[in-house]
C-alpha cells in the first residue's frame, strides 16, 4: 500500500513537472495577447494602418541590413567568449549557429529556445565537441552562451543608465530612472564580487553552480576576453540604437539619437522580463510609454514597435533557412 502511494506521488510529481512548461507558455501567451489587445484598443486603427502603409521602405531596407550586421558582431562576441571554453570553431560556422539561434529565439516558445539550439550546435559540431565528445562539450558550450547573454545585458543596462545621466532633459518617469540606476549599480556590485564567488559557491551539483564554477575557472586565465566582449557589446548596442533613429524616420518620427540611447536600452531591458512570449506586448507598451515622452502619440508608438519587431522577424527568417540547409544527425542520434 505504501509503495503504491509512493508510486502515485512520484507519478503526480512527474506530471506536474511536465505540465509546468506548458502552463508557463500559456500564461505568457495570455499576457502578450492581452497587452497587444489593450494597446490596439487604445489607438486609431485607420491611422495605424496609414502610418505603416506610408512608411519609407528605403529606411526599412537599411534597418534590415544594419540589424543583420549587428548580429554578425554579436557572433564575433560569442566566438570570443567561446575560446576560453575550448572552442576554436570558425567564424563561418559559429555565424550559422547564431543565425539559427536568432530563428529559434523568435519562433520557439519562450526566450531560451535559441540559446538551446546554439548550445546544441556548438557542442555537436565545434572543435571541442569533435575531440571530447558531444556530451562533454555541452556544459562548456552552455557557459559560453550564458556569458554571451550576460555581457550583452549588463552593457545594455549600463548604456541606458549612462543615457539617462548624460541627457537628463528628457522627462522619463522617475520610477524608470530609479530602477535603471539600481539595476546598473547592482551589476557593478556583482562584478566586484565575482572574485569572491569561488569561496562562497556551494559544492553541490546544481547546474547553475557547476556553470558558475566552470566559468570562473576558464575566464580567470583569459580575463581579457571579458572587456573585449564588453566593447563589442557597446558597439552592437550603439548601432542598434541608431537603427531606432532610422525606423523612426521611416514613419516620420523624429527621434534624436541622444534619446535613442535611452529608448533602446530601457525598452530592451523591460522586454526581457520573462512574463510575456518573447517580449511581445511588453516591447510595444514600452515604446508607447517612452516615445510619448518626446511627444509621439500611441498610434505611432505601436506602429514603431511592430515595425521594429517586423525587422527582427525578417532577419531571423534567414536563420530558419540556415537551419533547413544545415545537414547533420538528428539531436536524438547525437545525444
């Protein structure tokens, strides 16, 4: 009787674990849909379509090219951070992995689908994967992707805080200022505390702890790659801020570059909050609020957000093409 009860308990626990991702996906889908419906209900639909229909497609084409160029710089950053983990994969191959990651980041449920695909391809096809085996290369590949994400987010928040400090004339809501400054300061404190982590990290086998220990051990010997990756991140974010200026001109919105240095980092950080599907709804709402600071109406704000999302979608489709053309064993066979 006791054994049966234990088996039932284990089965229920397993079912709950399987149902949790589905439930989270449903909640995110509801949040994104609800936010989009709310935003669309607050705008003039005819003016919204007129705004998109009258867009200057030359600027949009330029934005597509420039945004794709920034992804190549992001690939270079990831390749740089993968070197200390033992990967010497060619830029051409790692660019393919990154483009596939872009595709799955956008079209797979959640925001980490692209990261999982990047880990998989780097571990499977990378030089380290060839010499040490797919399974043993998975953890170093995961650490490289984690560091790529972390460095990019830290520099993005710092850029937003710097923009707010350098251009205080923009009447950004105070709560947004305080949260941005607090987050930037928290990253500084965390960076200063990194050398102490080796002493305070527990010895258990939790995946996050294992990744942190491996990262500390690997990057301590080649610490130079961290500031180099941060410089590349700054270049990426500055160019993507300029893309906002280009897309603004595409729909007759004058966004000063000084404000783009505030707008892009703040909306990017806000959209990263994992409560919606790939930031959909949060991103558009952020543009409505922050573009309103410089006098842009809600209709133009929603149009701008969706136009930018369209640029990301079109460039990400290239990753889908790379995925279809890429040959190799099925993940189950490789595992």
